[in-house]
């Protein structure tokens, strides 16, 4: 079986856009709002000749316990099933309580984590990515899922731990 990479993060940070970038097809649904139900969230991908499975998360309707609980629960399931995790944060927003909630789950899992600092669409935004060192997850990789900026270097880092 090929290794599994879970893409986790709070809604709207660009997880599905990044999944589409990684698989080179527009199959993951990109939404301005969270809460779209999707039955298929696993996709075949290759990078540098290596095959792996990408699992998108966040396509479920938030439950009665609220959005933060829902994000945490989804992340927990995805991380349990994954060999490594790509944690996506919106660098233009910075660290939120929901990001912190996901970080606690990632730490508990002991799985390797690569940190994608998304929406760094141009060099001027790169400084904002460096603030994400404060998450304590190591180096933030500045990327733009929309433009493809930086995603190759980040994927090299992912494959190194997958
Ligand atoms: P998800 O909820 O984390 O899956 O986020 P989506 O992939 O659905 O994207 C949420 C919104 O962020 C959409 O409007 C995307 O077009 C936008 N978005 C995603 N990646 C980027 C990026 O790299 N730069 C910018 N400027 N917007 C992005
Ligand atoms: Mg999504």
C-alpha cells in the first residue's frame, strides 16, 4: 500500500486548493464557506516518482458541538489514518485558536508534520509565514496553493517524512 498524507487545518485556509495543486487535477471542492459534504476525500498523487494517497479533510458539516470541535474531530480521524500530516495555516491571518486546537492533536499523534503557510501569493507576504514558527512545529513552508508558489519545495519536505 502507498503511504497516506492527510491535509488538515481549519476551514478556508486552502486545504482543498492545495489538494488540487498536489494531484494536478481539480477534483477537491474549493469553497468559500466550510460545510460541504463530500463522500470521496482520498486522491492518488505522485511527486518525484513516488506514489502516495492524499486525504482532504473538512468536507463535513460541523456537528452540534460546534465548528471547533468538528475540526478537531476530523483532524483526529485523518491523522490516525495517515502516515504523515500536512498542516495548512493561512499565513495572512496568523495563528487562531482553531489552529492551536489542531496543533494539540498533531502533537498527541506523534506523526510527522509538515507546516504549510498558505496564501503567501507574493514575496511581500513571506514575513507573515515566519510568524508561524511560533506554532512549535518547525519550519513553516511559505506556499500559494492558488499560484503553485513554493509547493514543490514543500512537497520535497513532505516526501522526506512520508
Ligand atoms: P479549505 O476550506 O481549507 O479546503 O479551503 P479552500 O481550498 O476551499 O479555499 C478557501 C478559499 O481560499 C477559496 O476562496 C480559495 O480560492 C482561497 N485560497 C486557497 N488557497 C489560496 C492561496 O494560496 N492564495 C489565496 N489568495 N487564496 C487562496
Ligand atoms: Mg476544503
